[in-house]
């Protein structure tokens, strides 16, 4: 059985901004780490933030809060925030939450 607090976030610069990959479980405990990384990118003035969720195993309401907060802050600062390659679990949560518009096409 996997650890429900297993989480890793990696960051990669892109020509337009920054791309993060969130692997593992995004829950109450791990969402704080994700939030810290995304807030740092916003504070640094990144205009395009992409969150790759292809290896995300679970997304709880705590993670949804972080995603919404990042999206709203990014747009307010004239930037963009998109989710890339959501896992099937994440895709289902986004659909239920009516947030599929955040998925990069």
C-alpha cells in the first residue's frame, strides 16, 4: 500500500514561465508544499505557470483550493495558469468540480 503523504514537486523553467510536475498525493498535508512552490513562482513574477499532473495519484479539496487560488492570482496579475496532462483521477475530480477549463489543450 502506498503512503498517502507521498508527494514530490519538480520545477522546470520554460521560455514563457515555469512548469511544475506534481507526483503523488495532493491532500491536506502535501497541498501546503504545492502552495508554497506556486506562490513563490507568482511572487517571482512568472507569467505562465503550468502544472503537470500526469503522475498525481489523488487530488483532494485542499489541492483544489491551491489550484483555484493560483489560477485567480495568476489571472489577476495578467498571467496564465493551466493544468497539463491530468491523470484520470485528477481529470475526474476536475470534471466534478467544474474546473476542466483549466486543463491545457
